[in-house]
């Protein structure tokens, strides 16, 4: 990736930090680079808190795991601040000027109050000179050098289906669903604990590990049970867990949410609805350019199943789903591209603008 | 509005009759075309620009945004350096059309149109 210089480049060194804040992972690096320099789980282990008498309460003895972002929404600003600071400390390079502008990725239709919270955090607390808030699916499209298509961004907590025509989001067709990787993990945890005759109780972390290693999307919606599918997983504590039909049954909720007690249509149906909500003239073009992004789209078989189901829903259109190898990093890479453009400073809110105009500046810059 | 990045601005009544427009009328808009869009803004349930798109002059557009005040249209086809982004805002007595060239300036059309629509509605015009 080549780095063109912009107002935020110093001696050929990019000085824009790019942070992709997902529900599952947070990735940080520098604009113009090919990959993030650090990637951390989006979980913060809060230190035990003292009570008013200066003593630790019983429940405060252990560090508490805090998930600062859930389903794309900020739940804990203190945790997020600490995590963001940690990421920035890790990516910092000695030659970059301090402080530097920040590009943060945000989901579609995030609340204005949250955007405001980020502006206060970055521009006031972190003292950054400017901030750009960019939408993850748009960044994902930038990351693969495209300007039109449908982005299916299926991450840990959120799935976003976003039709984009020549760089413009077709807003009324956007789908934002609470059906993503964490639902598969929870379903796997539940399925293992309900299994007869040998129920297994695993932590959410172990369930996630098993999911990432062994789960796949079957090409049939109701495959026959097959013993050869079983795999054994050894946990860090040495326990051996055997997973069988759960390997395909649990990811199946992405296509049949009702199997997991969830409402709404599956990925293919939602994708079809999103495309059908767009103008007739561009539907064919959009069916032909479906781009996968987000970690959950790395599940083996998901792409083929999507093509199969969508082709059945739109039999007269050619369906093409593009699944690039590094698609879980697409949003970050798009941020890296955007942050190195000569026009990037125009997309930023400066500290001065924020101080002078407050919330109104969001309307101007990020509409 | 031209000073705010729009390359074409036009004011019309709700029947599509022209009140005023830029000296460089790059869009030869007909009254029927304006009426179609204005009706769509007023009654998005019966006229859905989101599915059908719209025509302005000889250019075809798709709808990328629509609410009860404004519709934002992006040109389909045509040369890359001649493409337009058009926003139409409906106030009580008429509508304002703002067009901006594609690229960096294209969001100017929506910002300007929304601003003037909001102002004109605020004074009950």
C-alpha cells in the first residue's frame, strides 16, 4: 500500500492513527500501512475498586472483565478509554509527532450521543488535534478498493448489510442486525451444556475458541448427523471436549435464526431484502458485487451457502460474493487508505471546530 | 447556494413551475419531473422514489436518501466527471433543487438544500 502525503504526514511518516473498534476486537495502527500493528480483544479487566472505607469489597477482589462495546454500542466509557489508550500506547512510534489525529471506525447509525462521547474523549481527554469518525462498512469497501457494492459486515456483535452506490450509502436499504459471531458462540455454549448424555459446561472464551477452530456452515440447511464430523478440543486446563453436530448446527443460526430462538430472517434473506430495497436499476449490479467483511465471515462455507441461498431467492440475477482472504481486517485497511489520502483532513473534526460548534459540527462533517 | 458548492440551484412551486434558477441550467427539468419528486416527498407511501428512482432533464437518478423534507438523488450512468448529486427539499409553498458535481463536493447539495428548506419552513413559507 502506498502512502500519499497529506497534511498529517511528517517527513514521509504517516501520523494518522487508525483504530477499528469492533464488539469483539479492537485494532490499531497507522494510516498507509497494510495491517494493524496491534489487535486486542475488546475486553478490559477493571482493577478491583476500593469501597468508601478504603477496603476492597468481597466482589471487588478479582479484576472484573468489562466489555466496553457490545453490539456496536458503547457500554462502558471508562473501559473503552483505558483500552483505547492501551492500543495507542502499543502502536506509537517514536518518530510520530504527539499528539496525532485519530480515525475511529463506528458502526452504521451509531447514536449521535456516542459520536459526541468519542469527540470528547479523543479531542479533549487525549488532546488529539483532530478526529475522523468513519462508518465500518464504508471503510471495508475502501479497503478492497471498490466504490459500489453491498457490504455484508458480520462481526462479533453486529451484522450490517450496506448497499453502497458510487461511494454513497443507500440509507433506506441498510440492515443492522443483532445476529453475529457472539450469537453463534452463545449457541455453542448452550448446545454443549444441553447435550445428552454428556453435557459440557464451557466458558464463553472456550466456546469462542472451539467455534473459531471447528465450526463451519454446511451447504444443506438440514444435514444428516455424521460421527466422522466429531473433533476433540483440548482446553488450556487440559480438559478434552468433543464437538460433533454442534460444529455445523450452531453457525446454522446465521441462516436460520429461529433455531437459536432469534427473530428475523437469516443472512441471505436480509441481504435479499436490502438489495430489493434499492432502485431497480442498480439491483443487478449490487447482486454481482457482494463483499464480505468481519471476522464471522471467516467461518468456512459461509460464502458458498450465501451464494446458494441468494441465487435461489433471485433466480434471474447473477450472484457474486467476494470473500477476500483478509476480510476480517477490511474496515481497518479502509481506514488506513482513507487516512493516507490528501483529502483526509477535510473529513476530520478539529479540536477548534469542536470547541466552537459543538455537536453541530457532526452534521456538517459526517452526514 | 452556488457559493456553498452547488453547481445548479432552482426554486419551483409545488406544481413544478419555475420561480428562479441558476444562469447555467445544466438540468433541463420539466414541471412533471418536479411534481413527481415533490409528491414522493409528501407521500412516500404512494410514490416510492427509492425503488423507481427519478429523472431530471434527461438524466436518470437513484434515490440514496429520502425523508419527509428532502430527497437525495445520485446520477446513474454518464461520464464520471459530469455526474451530479441532486437534493430536492420541499417547503410549504415550493421546493428547492440543488445539484453538485460528483466527488468531494457532492455532499454540498444536501447540506445546502437541507439548510434552505429548514429555513423556509421555519418562516412558514
